């Protein structure tokens, strides 16, 4: 893998530009769905290097920086046993970059440099060595090249060594390496800033962070001017990183919301436009009036649609609202940007108001239903018993109309009406005298037993 990452060698036959572009696009798409596939990672790195060589005629140092960031980002996706292979790819990239850097250095053995070295040696032999490290990167490069040439001259011509030359070369090398790293870091930061894909920009920026970390470690060996440049670059990195992080989080929140809408968009649209008060007419028609069944049992008068009766209208909508609100709350908790959370919270607030209105409407409808039964009970008992002496008839009305009312959901006013009618009619029944009263019609114990055995019509029926 040293000179051919994923088998793409330096002398491989290049395809057409369109073919390479198409292959890159397809690889990027496959990597998005299989981010930890080592073979795809190797193929992508090799293709990028090959494409860069074919387009520019030489491998661009910035390409290595981008690919290093890419490989680092994949460390979280590959299997643990594949980390070594990923690290080997990164090391091979670093070796190739160093070869490119060495090839770009000036030849210190040129005749012009040789002559400068001779002149510099003669001058330095008289005046001593200038041990200062230039602040200007180009001047530092030139001084390093010349110092190396002088060192080579001393070695090849057996001349007298110059004190401090080796130390100067070491310091110049540290400075020029720092200049190169700074230049690379700035180029990477600029590339990340121009990248439209926030996730890819974050990958790119990781290479700049690595380069700057190495610079910070060597900061004590550098002059004040270079230390100041490092600090400026660190600050710029933090600014760009902050913007990219914010953009990436916004993009992640946007995708979360899109996934939510894909699964719940229709529900959200329907429930947002739903007005619980608009159901009032249907409920008045379907639930409020009470009539006697042919078999003597009590029935709710249901106005049927063409297909079938509609029941639990509010309860079903309330259940859907609660489920949707719970899902939206989970999505909101996962969001990391205030703008994304605010958008979701507005929806949650709107639906919560609808839910509250629906619950209030359901309670109102249930109490109207209960009040209608209370009135019916009283009028039936009065109409059928006449002088209120038909104990069995009174008992039947209590069981028929009041037993099915769930008192837990009554308002204080309706609850008081229920109690007043029940106590008034119940007081006219025969008192308990023996255990047989549980079975004898018209007895108080018999009414209580029958009411207890009757299934209530709960609020969830509305």
C-alpha cells in the first residue's frame, strides 16, 4: 500500500474526466450509506489521488490534508480490527506528502548555490555566523538552503567547521517546517470555509487541527513573530470550526425534522387544521338525546352516517394528538440548535393548545350527555309514577338513566344535579330490612346492586 493506496498506482491508466467524476460521485454515495466499508475507503482515497494527479499534473499537498481528515473521520466507522489498516493508509499518505515536499525543495548542489556557499563561507570565516532566523518564510527558506550548502561545502572540501552552523540549520528547519505547516493549515481552513457540505467541511478541518496541534507543541522553539501567527491561526480555526459546527448541527436538525415529517407529516397537517369545536354538531346529533330501546334498555340515540356510526371522535383525536406530541418532544430533545428547537416547539405549543381544547370539549360534551340523562331520569320517574308511590318504577329509572353516568368526569354543577335527583328519587325507595332486599324490586339495596352491575358509559366514548 506504500505507493498504491487501494491498488491505484502512480502509473495507472487514467480514465476520462467524466468517468472519474462519475466514479467519485458514486463512491461518495456508497460511502454515505456504508461509512465503515474499508474497501470503499481505500478505493475512494486511491481515486482522489489519481484524479488530482491527472488534473493538475502533480499531487497537490492540499489533497493529502483533505484525505487525512477523511481517514480520521472514518476511524469511528470501521471495525476495531480494521483500525491498523486505516492507520497504514494514513501513514502512506504522510510518506507520499514528504516525498512531494522533498521534490519541491531547491537543489542545494547547483552551481549557483555552490558559489554562494563559497562566498558565504569566506565571509562567515571572517565575520562569524549570522545566527538569526528570518521572520519572512521565503528568507528563512533561502537561508536554510544556503546554510545546508555551506555545510555540504565544509564536508566535501574538508574545510574548517563553522561554530553554530549545525544549530542554526536545526533552528531554520524548525522555522521553515512551522511556516509550511502554517501555510497548510491556512489552506485547509480556507478549503473548509468554502466547502458547502458541512460534514465534509468538518472532515477537512480535522487536518488543520492536527497541523496546528503540532505547531503548538513546537511553539517554544519559535520566534515571537511565528508564535503570533500560530495564535492567529488557532483563533481563525476556532471561528471557522464554530461556524461549521453550527451549520452541521443545523443540517442534522433539518434532517431530523424531515424524517419526522416523512413519517408523521399527514397527521401533523390534519391535526393542526382540526378544530375540536367543529365536532359539536355531530356530538349533539349522535350522543346527546337518550331513548329507550325496544328491549327496555337504555340506548344512546346515534345518527348514523351512510356507512356506520362514528363514535369516540374526540377520544381518538386526543390519542393521536398525544402520540404525535410525544414523538415531537423526542425529536426536539435530539435537536442541538436553538432555531431547530424553536421551530419544533412552536408546533408543539400549537398542538398542545388543540389537545387542551379537545379535552375541554370532550368534558363539555360528556356533561351535556350526563345532564340530559339526569333530566330524563327525573321526568320519566315523575311521569310514570304519578304520585311517586311506584317504588319499582322509580328504581328502574335510576338504574336505566343514572347508572351509566361516570361521576368522575362531571363538573361540580352537573355532579350536584346528579346527586340532587338521585337522593330525591332514592329517598322514596323502601328501606333495607333483610338480606332479601338485594333482590326485591323497589328496595334501596336492590337499586344499589343493579347500579353497581351496570357498565358505565365513560368519557372515552366521546
